[in-house]
C-alpha cells in the first residue's frame, strides 16, 4: 500500500479516498472477466490525478467503483476513513462525489440550465451568494455557454456543448471528489486546455480531489500524478524511474 502523502504536507493534501485490495469481475452467463486485480491506491485532496490506459482496460469500471455507482467484487473503498458501504453509496454520491460521465448522462428532456440546477437541488449545493439559477448560469458561461445556449434543450446542443454542460453540472455540486471520464474527448484543444486549467484550480486552490480518465497525454502532462491501468493493474508514472507498481 503506497500513499502519495509525504510526511508533513499541508492538511488539504490529506488522503480522502482509498481503494484497498480492490478487484472486480464481471460475470455474464458462463463468461467471467476480471477487469481489476488487487488495486491498492490512495488519493489526496488538493491533487489532480490522470488515469491512462488502453480502451477496455477498466478505467470506467474503476471510476464506477470509486464514485460509488457499483461495489467491488473484492476489497474495500473508503472516503475520509469510512467504508463506502457503511457511509452509504447514495449519501456518498450526493454529498461527496460528482461524476462527469463518458456518455454525459444528461437529462435529455431538460435544458442545460435545468440539468445544472436540478443537480444542485439534489445534492443540496447552495451558492454563497445569489440563487442556484444565477450560479448555474455563471458556471455555464464560464464553460463558454451563453444564456441562449443554456436555456436550450440539451438534445439541441452539439456534442462538445453537451460535454461542457456535463462538466458544469459536476462543478456546480460542491463536493470533495470530482471524477471525470474522458471529459475533453469531444473538445477542441483550446477548450480542452481551459477545462484542464479549471480542474487544476479546483484541486490546487479549492483543495478538491480531481481524478480524470483520459487518453490525452496533453492533459496528463498537467496532472500532479499519472496512473496507468493495464491488464487489471494500476501503476504510477514517476518521471525519473518510469512506471512502477503502487
Ligand atoms: N457491465 C458490464 N458487464 C460485462 N462486462 C463489462 C461491463 N462493463 C464493462 N465490461 C467489460 O470490462 C472491460 C473494461 O471496460 P471499461 O468500460 O471499464 O473500459 P475502459 O478502460 O473505460 O475503456 P474505454 O477507454 O473504451 O472507455 C471491457 O472488457 C468491457 O467489455
Ligand atoms: Mg471508459
């Protein structure tokens, strides 16, 4: 078990999420696929982590488990020292973790704005000043979506715009951990760079733990840690030494 917390770091770098001996097997009919094998990893507040790995290597599976959408076949996952099973997966997802899904998972009968405000209502996120609506409009505008776009049904937005609504929705929920599954896959380089800078700022200025699955080396280069998932095992890239087990 390796923690990335060096002795004496600031409190906002404290461990927030821990996967302990986590394995996951999908079984359908007679076929069983073990996607994750004995993963041991700690994630801290105040850090941006990139997770790389080939298609089908289990990155989305890893995020599903760590974000409390599914439970591992073996091992435990804990938030702030409490087992998710004991904390309650629903409570964890509502209060402590937000996810930007690979397929966005927007509510398609709503506008962009309604998607964001509904998430704020469900998670109980309250802006320091002003209404949820004005805060949601501000975040959408920060993502490059003006009011006319924000008040349009999400099915009438482009793929890249929908992706930015999904990001805005997660940012609007004031949680400890932000999970993002390929969040810049549909965006041009400049827009993608802006999103990565937002993730860095959330981690470094606001002390959030941000975990991003990506195929982008450009994004990985801006992360504090780079993990690679391959054949069910997670390794950490350390520049001078190459990848090594964690
Ligand atoms: N619900 C499921 N039932 C059975 N097998 C599944 C299920 N979900 C995923 N798998 C399998 O588990 C493996 C890992 O899938 P996963 O979606 O986690 O990969 P990924 O690394 O996110 O891939 P990509 O980069 O293409 O998004 C794949 O072989 C996939 O077919
Ligand atoms: Mg995936």
